[in-house]
C-alpha cells in the first residue's frame, strides 16, 4: 500500500501563509495595537511632562511656553474636576494616534477643555460630547482638521451661544439652554424655544419662537416652528408677520426658504395667506428700501378694495420687504382702479405693480 503524503514544501507554504494572515489580522485589530496609551500609561502624574514634550518641538516657542504655564496651573488646580482630566487623557491618546501637533490640534483641544470647566459645563452634555469625540476620532478617515472644526463649534456654543457658521456668517441662539445628543454616531445640538439670529457681514435676521435640532457635522438645522416679522421694513411686528411649521436651514449660509408658510398683513387682508417664504441677510439702509423677507402667495387672485384711500386692487400678491407687489399675467393682468367721488376715475393694468403702505 502506498501512503499519499502532502508535499512538504506546499503544505508548509500554505500553513505559513495562513499563519501570516492570522498574525496580521490580530495585530491590526487588537486594541493594544489600534490605539496607543502614550498619555494614559503615565496617568495624571505624568501628563504634564508628556504634553510638554509635544509643545517643545513647536516652532512657536513663546506661544508654547505661555500656554504650558497656563495649562499647568489649570491641571494642578484642586478645582479642576477629575472627570475633565480623565477625558483629557483619553482624547489626548487618540490625538497622538492621529499624529496631532501642538498647534493647532492639542492647543485647541486643551483650551476647549478649559472652557468646559470654566463655564461649569462638566455635566451630561460634556459626557455626551466626550462619547461623540471618541467615536469620531476612532474613525480612520476622521482627521484632526475635522476634530478642530468640532472644537471650534463647541467653543462657540459654550462661550458665546454661537451655534454654527460659515465664512462671514454666524448663527446664534439667544437662549443659553441647550443639550447634546449622540444619534446614530452623529452629535446633535437640541435647542428648546429660543430666538435665532444670523449675523452676516452686512446685517442680521431673526427667527422668533423657534426650537429644533442642529446636526453639528453638516450644519443642517431642523426647526419645528418659527415666526418672522417685517419690522425692519417699517411694519409693526403684530401687523405684518409670518409663522411656519417644520423648516430647514443650512447654517453655513445666511438665507433660508420655507414652504407652506402662513402670512399676515393686517393692513390689507382680514385673514392669513399661505405661500412660500424666503429670508436673507442683506444690508438695509432704510426700511423703505428693504427687499426681504419675501412672501409669495399661492393664491394669485385677490380683490382688495381701498388698498389705499380711493384705490382698489385686483390680482396676485407678494410682499418683498417694504414692497407690496401686485402681479398678473398677459391674459389676466393685475388691475389698479382709482375712485373719485364714488365713481371709477381711471383704471390701470399691468403684469406687476409695486406699492408701499400709504404711498402710491
């Protein structure tokens, strides 16, 4: 009988390859390899020495030394909570794995931790924020620049009630109340009823009686309701205004639109109108020249008697800032009728009319 034995060279080659792949898998995915313990292994007692090594190689020597002096006082202070120190150690390890540098990375992170402590924000929000930071920093393609963006947003929320912004644009909440939520690995800012204000280079706009959630990764605000007025166009806040339900804003910009808004202009209409609303930050030199907010009514056939004294109007309607815009079509133009001594004096038809309150 002949025994069939495997070719030793092929067998060993196959075994070695298999062992090699298992070895590589264990190295890449074992916790001890995936994350260093550069800071944690020395604990709180060794943190100052380790962080000093990071800052010593910075080219900004004076700035580094000044910050280290300030941070040492913070670290050694008996008022600095242990919870804050624990989070600093954890996230410093993750930043080390990302090859973070003294400036801006560690400096921005550590100074943000100081703000949390200084503003007495070591609470549930802080711990949710910590979980989000760890979740993000554990992602291979989440780089320090992304974390720095999150840090800058966080500082604004805690320090200034600045919740988001883009180039030349800043959105603020006028209520200090907020909460963080980690929803499907996404850090979300929740605001109870507040007033939102958008500041841009030239001016500002406001949204009243609003609440909602802000995705801090995308800058998308999902509001549950809101109200805007035409005060800056020269109208009383309780006479000309718009209310609306769910709406969204990309807070990297300074404008937004709302479908199915409800509009009130009590100078001209007895009841509300429904339509599209658009608002945008523009420089307003005087109320009469304002172009926003804009409201476009879905209903485009109105009969308004005495829209001004002795003047009747028939046609569509829009409100663009201070301007009442009457609109029509080639087939059905808008019509202005001037009455004198209870009799039609003159009638004018056009595809568009522009009126201002008490002026024509």
